[in-house]
C-alpha cells in the first residue's frame, strides 16, 4: 500500500517498491553482504537473488507513517555478522529517512546463509 501525503502542490504517493529498492541498494553498499535471499517455496531453501531482483528478499510494511523493513540476506564467510548487520541497519535507516522523509521504526535483518568463495 503506497504512502500518500498532501503537499502544498498536490498529493505525493510513494509505492512500497520504492522503499524496497532504497533498502536493497543501501544494503548492497555495505561491506560483507553478498546479496539478498529469496525462499524457494518448494523445498524451503534460500537462494541468492540477482541484482535486478534484490527487492524480492525485502518486505516493507508501513503503519502510521512508520516504516518497518524485513531483509533476508546472505553474507560473506569470515565477516563478523553482528557488525555487518549493524552497518546495514544504519545505512538503510539513514537513506530511507533522508530520501523519503518518513521515520524508520525497525530494520530487521535475517541472515539466511553464508557464502564461501573457493
């Protein structure tokens, strides 16, 4: 459901996909993240999404102009998970609040896997 607000010049409507795109792009700028994960409904496994479909690993909910974002991610092997997640949360929160003017209530990170490069 898009966010709608009235301005001096008319109405402004921001679709949920805009928030998901901002969150995905912001997360991918963080060190230690490989990409977004999407759950395969058949077998319950998570797979790495390609860059053009990274919003599929992100769920946005907006209630009372407060944004909550759930992100399913895959991280690199060897990084400190808590530090990477904190960086992602900070960057996503900052960018969404800066670009949309809405307050971010929660950014929930779900680490679905670790990728090991050989």
